[in-house]
C-alpha cells in the first residue's frame, strides 16, 4: 500500500522556521523524483520544491528560493523540507508528492502519488 505521510506542520510566527517530513511506504523513493506543493484557501496548488532521484539537483518556486531547502534520504525513504524565514503568505496545506515520470518537476499533474497534507500557519 502506497503511503506518503507528512508531518511537522504547525503554527509559527513570522520569521520562524519549520521542518516538514514526508515518510514514504509502499515504494522505493530512489526510483522517483519528489516534490512539495502547497495550497492556500481559494488558491491553486503551487509548486514549492522538487528534488531529483539522487538528491543532487533541486528546484524551487520563486517565492521560496533562498528560504526553503528540500532534501531526501533514499535509505530511509524520507523527504524533508526545511522552511526558514517564514512569512504569512507561506500559510497553506503542504503536500508531499512523488513522480516516476520525466515530465516537468514543477507540474502537479506529473505526480503519481500524493500525501494527505500538513497545515502550516504563519502568524504575522
């Protein structure tokens, strides 16, 4: 059974940090590119960060560049998102996702599997 379980969300003040984790079971993430997306109420799902199979190459949405860092531990089947200097506009539900294909890593429709999401709220 495929499962992606996000954790680490919560309420934090502006300028604070959170570390999100995505624990994967049911497949080997080493065969997948992994990504984080977010969705705020009334808004489209937005690409946050992505990482290639080995972890060597990473990609970020413009709004989080320089503040967020994605990493992966293929041995532990785990993906993390370190979020620093958080802003009120970072408030959203954050989703972990996996793609087995070669499509654009920033495109949500290219992803095969999704987690249920974890809420991040940043108070100003």
